[in-house]
C-alpha cells in the first residue's frame, strides 16, 4: 500500500487479504526474511489509526546518526525541560527526544554490543548540553569501571563515579534520605513538586526576600533556602548490583521509583540481562518507561517491553522506546557518540569549574535514625581488610559479660543486623577472645572472667 524509507530501515505497509489473521503473518516473519535474504524482518500487527499491517526491512546500507544532529534539531532546542534527553531518529528520519521529568524513570535493556552503553552516553551528554551544574546533578554508578569513568571530575557530579557496589548502596540510601528531606521541605512550603519549589525560591529572590529553612539546626538564625537541583541516578549494570547487594538494592530502587519523581530524583537503570531476577516485578511496576535495544530471546523482550519484537532489532543502537502510559513501542535508531566526542565535552566542562562533591554520600552516613540497620548490614559484608566496626568494643563487652558467644545475643543487645553481628564474632575469633564453632555449634570464651 505504501512505503516509508528511513535511515536504517524501510517500512512497507501491507493490507492483508480478507480473512487473513495478523498472527499468521507474524508466524511467517522468518520465512519472509529467508525469502528476501535478510537478517531479520519485524512484523507490526497494528498501526494506530490505520487498518494495515507493516513490515520493517533493514536497508542494505544504513546511515550513521550523529548525536550532533539530534542536539541541533528544532525539537531538542525548543524543549523547555532541563531533563530533555536525545534518543535518536525514528523510522522516518525525524529526531526523537524524551523528557526524563515526565518519564519519570527509565529502564534500559540490551545484550552486549547492542549499543546500550553508547545510548546511555548519548543520554548523559544531552543532559549536560541542556543543563547547568546548578540545575542538574548526576550520580553515576558504573560496575564495569570503564563506561562512565570518563565523566570523572565534571562539575555536575554529586560524588566521584561509583565503582564499588557497596558504596553504590550507600549512594542510593543517601538519595532516599534526600528524597524524604525534600518532601518535608516541599510540604512545609505548600508546593507540589521540585519545579514549584524552585519557582517559589526565585520569586522570593526577585522581591529581595528570603525563605528560611524551617528545619534548620540553628532555629535562632535559620539559613535561607537555595534552589535545589534535579538529581539523575544512572546505573550501568543493574544485574551486577543485584548480585552483590541483592534485596536491599531492590527495596531502595523501589522506594525511589515510587516516590522520588516529585522530589526531582530520576533513575536510569540499564542491564544486559533483562531476566525476572534482575528486573523484578517490584522494580518493573514502578518504572513505566522502557527502552529495549536488541535482546537475545523473545522471553527477554517480553520481560522488558511486555511484548515481543526486541529480538528482531538490528543491534548497533536500534531500539524500541515505550513511553509510560502508551501501549505501543516506537522504533528509534540511537545516535552514535564516539569516545573522542565524550572526552572533548568532559574537558570543556572541567575547564568551567571544579566539581562540588557532597561529603558522606558514599560513607553510608545515616540521618534521623532512618535506614540505620541498612547501613550496618551493607557494611557487614565488607572484606576482612576493612577497618574495625565502631560497635565492636560494645559487642566484646556483651559477650564477656554474658559469658556466651552467639550471634543472636549480640544482635539483640546492640540492635544490629545478623550479618554485622556474625562478622564481629569472626573478628573476636581472630583476636583469640572466643573459640571456633565446636561440633555442637557452641563457642567457648577463651578470656578469663574479670574479677569484679
């Protein structure tokens, strides 16, 4: 019926004969690809607003799409939001941009070599082009240690690029506490989101007035409130984080995904393995926007997009973008960013100013007693070379006083997690205060009782 050529694929619209079901054509996708001697064909069963089906065939020679084309496009420059990210071009060759503030969180999946890391680099660069370090701050978590370490030292960072997974957990814990703090402030000022809060601060400044912090530590001389930046948390390999820290991370991500949008905190989570143990139901339910690059199987495609199709993509930045609330994914060809371009942007930003890191984000500092046990449990599984636990002396005191060495005893008395308590007992065993576990599971106290 019609053909629409694009930079990477050409879409042919077809009208099935009367009585031919869409599912029959979908089942023939591999036979069609073989008949046309192509790598893969994607069959689209429904086109919104038309009574046709469509076949998407890869072009013999694909055009490369540069990020500069997207950043120079009218749609990107006219976008008002500070969190506008450039994705690439659609099948018709038009630039596609998305607003991270409306998303409000994004889940990215794709196998190795599908262009996932380049896509994330393009997202980060388009944020850096759009917003100043005053308005948007980044928390980058990079287990691979290679992808995002190039951004080290730019003024937008909240803290150095995180490569240690336990520090990553502390970083997310800080985000949860920051979110709670912002909510308290916003409810006190009677605004509904971060944009409203910043408008209120700006209006007061124009009038030459100050709004003072209602939760100041020095109530007699409260400090005036400043604008708050948006915070974008980018995690490059969620599967690795889940393996190392597990359930705790899932809880933190779920809490942020549920509530953080109004506080101006947004998540971009990427994973190579879109299986159910990584993208759990809890995470998936709270992150409506999905971006899928090429995946290895129909099951993976179903996990990330809730429908098949991502396994028939072409790789090298070819993706399906499913915006929250819309049921139909849009095919987008991702923009390419070379390492050289990233280095040039980073060098320019570094020359603009020093990074202003916030102290204590990665130390797991806990405020207001929130998440106290979390900090303890995360630090509990540290390596043997770590420094001594601050509660170790109290634990020794408890064991010697009760003449009994058990994990639950220390746990009960000090109100700490199981892992942390177990580690303290191991430390005592190394120090020769208690014996190793006997066959009956008991430990003996090797230090004589103190003379009272």
